[in-house]
C-alpha cells in the first residue's frame, strides 16, 4: 500500500533504497543465467516467511534455484511508454536572494559598524522581501546575539540604504511602505504623484476601493483616478517573491501515466520508470548452489545460507509488491479514463462527470482507500496538458432538469460569469446565484460564496475597478 501511494519520482527513490539494503536484488539487463532443477529428499519443503530462525538444513534450496526466478526476470506492465531511457537536465546554480542583496551593499561606502548593521538587516528580510520586526526589536537582537551595540536612529538610517537596493520595495516593514518605495523609484509624473499621495494619505480608502471618496477628496476626473490606480496596481506587493521565482530551481512534474488518442480511441500507458527490470542476484544463487553441492556443511556455511534465505525472501517479496503496484495503478487509472471518456476525447471540462472515489472502487473491485492512494499526488499526461488525477474527482449536483452535473462544471460557469461582469459594478453573490439559476443551476447563495472562495475570487467590492 505504501508503494502504491508513491508517485514516480518517490518510487524511484524507494527502489534505490531497497537496492542498497538488499544485495540479493538487482536491476538492469544481465547475461542469461540458468540453474538446473534439483530434486533431493534431504531438503524439507520450506514455506515460512517470518523472522524466526530456521535451521539451514530445513531450507528448500531448490525453491530459490527454480526457473521462476531466473536472473533474466523482467518485471514490466503489459504496456508502458518509451521514455525508459534516463534523461538528465543541467541546472544553473543561482545566487540566493539574500546573497544578491549582500553583494549590492558593496556598492555603498560604509564603515565596519554600518556594514555589520546592514548585513544584519539584510538577514532579517524574509523571502517575500519584508522586514517583519520593529526597529527596537532589531536593536535588542543585535546587542544580545551579535554584540553590536547601536541605537534606533542609526538603524533607521541604514534601513534607508537597504531601501535603495533592488528589487525596489525590498526591506519594507508593511505593504504601504513597500508600494511607496516602488513608486518613488519611478520617474515622477502626474499619475505617479497622485498614486504616492493616495498611498500616503488615503491608504485605507484605496484598499477598501472607496473610489467615490477619492474622487471627491482630490476633485479629479475618473480618468485621472484610473491612471493613478493603474500605477499602483502595476506594483509588486512581494518584491522578494519575484526574485525567488526567477532564481528557484525548476521542478519538473513526472507524469505517472500517459493518455493518447489513437484513431479516435483512448490509449493508456504507465510511465516506463514504474516498470523496472528486477531479478534475484545470480551470485546469491551460486552461493546456494555451492552449499547444496558441498558434502560437509560448516556452521559458518549454515549461517550464510540463513542470511541468503532472508535476503532472497525479501527480494521476491519486493518484486511481487512492485508487480502488484503496477497492476493496481494501471487498472485504477484505466477505470478513471473510461469513466471520463468524453472529457479525455474532447478536453472540454464541462464534460467531466461527477465522480467520487467509490465510483472507481466499485468498478475495479478495490478498497476506496486504495483508489485514494492512486489518485493522490499522481499525474497523467493528456493531449490537454499534464493533470493531477484527483482533480477529475468531484461531487454531483442536480440541475433544473434533474440531471447530475459535476461541481467542476458549475465552478467553470461561475468563473466565466465573473470574468464577463462589468468590473465597475461587480456582481454580488446573490446576483450570481440568480444568473446561475437562469442557466439551469439552482444553487444557494452560500454555495456560490463557497465556490467563489475555492476559485480564489474576492467578494464583489474587492473586484471593483474604476
């Protein structure tokens, strides 16, 4: 069950760990190696897989030398993709956000004490670009942890230097200061000056989008206010995040499955990296063979056979577990593919059917928890992009015709309605509920609010634009 839950990359890591721990398990292609069958009455049948000590003479060595586990044993699904070859991609070693800020300090003429304070301030900046601590706390922290004794005025002066670093807005203590720092880095203009005034003196009215109050306060036209607001909306509220996203090493999603359309039919394949070639080490088989052929068996040889037996049992169990993992992954994803066949053939999210874990569990005859393990953290490559499998699951709701429709379809329609609304008069939740009812989806206002929050869409007032 643990192997089933692992996505492709984590599974590969687990496989490497098992290969290190169990020398009786090997992977890759080997020269064909076969062992003869032996039938000797002096070895009793052995069918015990627990950890109790078994005398070496009680081990049926033939069981470990049979043709069932020849070293050329290949473990693979009936179908798998052609991406078996290992591909590597070189990555750059970027300079960190904080190192970049420290490097910029070298362009300023600072005394040793000032540089120590500046370096401490840079170290206090979080990944989003803010200093979330008060100046008094920073002064105390430097004194107790660094032995740097200074005052708040000196730290304030050094902070002004930090505010000159790139990206603009870094080192701010709150959103208001961050936005103002970015505006003051820009070339002055009428709209820039208005934006600075709004942030300095009318920040609360701006954040609550009380545009009528701003028009009355500044006695300007809507076009002038719009230009000022546009300048603010262009700013980055998380200056550190922009640098971090550019320098962060790229993480590649490895799809566990691939779905293609061939002659109008869906074709599913399991990523070949989930189907390794595994076999039991021929060296271990040779050791058992030597023990079987030897006339005199020492205690040391018997202990070695006991160790070999344990490792071979573990190797066979792991191979069987991987085979079961492949079969479970394939049959589960195959059921999901056929259940959502209309979507995979067309790509229209409106054609996604309501589907819960129990639906698939009933189709494949597995437990719901097993289906959940397959769906979580697994990806499938489709003609419409790489998708997270659990995104295909959704609850059902009734439309005005009494038909079951997916909540995914309803959210898509809600998203479209909000995208097409007049942003000068955005639609409140009760109005959105009326519109969806007209479209054939009778949904309560509180349900609209829940879906809107799941889509990360703010309330009507916060969607308003002038």
